C-alpha cells in the first residue's frame, strides 16, 4: 500500500492543452505550406493567354476539327512514340505540320518536344525517352493540309513489362 500512495496521478493542465493545440496547428500549417510550395513549383503555367478570347473561338474551332473526321491514337513502343492519324475511311492522313509536347501531367521536369516523321506505313514516329512508368500526356497540335488546326490531349499509360 505504501507504493500506491507515492504514485502521483497525471493532471491535465492549461499548459498541456496549450501545447497540444499549438502542436496540432503547427502540423496543419506546416503541411499546408509544403503543399502550396509543391503546387506552385510544379504548375506548368498558363494554358492560354486570354481565356475569354479563346472561348469566343472554341465552337468554330471544334466544328472545323470534327469536320476532319480524324481518328487519332498514340502509343509508346520502347522509346518510340507512335502517332496514328486516320481519316473517316480509315486511311492514313498526311499533314502539314505536327507539334507535340509529351510529358507528365503533374510536372514539367520530364517534358519533351518530340520531332515527328512520317513512317512508311503512314504513322508518325518520334524518338522519346527514356520514360518511367506511369501516366503521360501528349498535347498535340496538328495542322491539316487545308490549314485546319487540330488539337488534342492524348493520355498514355506506360507500365513496366
């Protein structure tokens, strides 16, 4: 019985509560600062200089693009980016120019501007890599032979084999 009388019971004081509250807010603020810094550091930038002007032209550009009737697909084979553009009849399409930006959706560190050349079977090929596994995006701007602009974002998933 002598041991139980010498034991001091824990008492929650105002200093303890203050320390708990300050610690909790410090963790919350620290995480928010880290997330804000990470978001700002990885944001690739503006998509368009003037969104109002871009929105005024959107419907006309979309209609012109859909009138082409193109079926556009892309895939990565090793370190080769394969872009397949077919018309309504399923035949390969020859274009004036192709500009692409190939990179991760989350940051710009691994962005590449592939240089496309038309292969013998009508597909367009570009050397890329080395690429890590995960989600990639090809932001594509193509000019048709009649001058119509064609824009598309094509997501590509690369897995380890």
